[in-house]
C-alpha cells in the first residue's frame, strides 16, 4: 500500500471518507482470501475427479467449498471454513 504518512491530510483529501475507504479495502482483501481458498478447493476437486476417478467426491467437494466460502464470508471464520474443505479434498486425493 502507498505511504500516506507524509502526504497532507493523512493521504486523504478532505472530500474523501478515509474510514469508508479503509473498511472497503479490508473487505476486499477478505473476499480475495476466501475466494482464493475456494478456487484451491475446486482445483483439488478436479484433481480428485481426474486422477482418482472419484467424480462424486469431487462434486460434493465443490458444493461443500461453495457453502463453506459463503459461511466464511458471513462469519468470523473467513478463509478457515473453505480451508477445512481443502484439507478434506487433499486427504481424498491422497487416500483414494
């Protein structure tokens, strides 16, 4: 992030709402973290289906990762919720 300590008005002009900008930035970062873990889950599900030929497990993994991503976005769990699904899919990839 840019260095705003030396800029006048703390880096924000008087017309800008600094608190709203910071809140939006942190919300965006949280969304990107959760979405990245969900995409990792989808890649692992494709690997389970393609390598182990367990397509039903892959479909269930995708559905669970989407649900966990939504739960993570609405609660304080964040990327930990879909991360648990990623661990389960990695175990399925290793153990099938």
